[in-house]
C-alpha cells in the first residue's frame, strides 16, 4: 500500500536498518503508512513522495502546466532623452 504514495530510490529494495524504526524490508508491501511517513518527514534519503502521496497525505494538489504561475519579465530598453 505504501508504494502508491512513496518510491524507494537510490538502493535496490531490500532490508535497511534505520535509526528510527530499526530493520525494515522495503520489498514488503505491508509497511505501515505511518512508519514510511515518519521516515520521509525525517529526511530519509531513500524515499521520494509520489504525486498521489502529496495529494492524499498532505493535501497538496499537483501543479499542472495550465495552473502554474509564471513570472513575466519586462524588457526595458535604454532610451535617449533629448531636451
């Protein structure tokens, strides 16, 4: 279930010993969401949140191209002022 919300990155999925939760086998599908979320929030380097995880767990809607805010820059050219 946790694999819908997070990706395991940088390592081959398997047993990892963590300082907070001890020995965790990331090949397993039945790791609790609370455990994975706790690791993610403590900057565990091998977890990456998915777009579904952002939406379901944190209420962050994914940004699409149509809703993205872009900053327009104004080009100012040097003009000679004659008096």
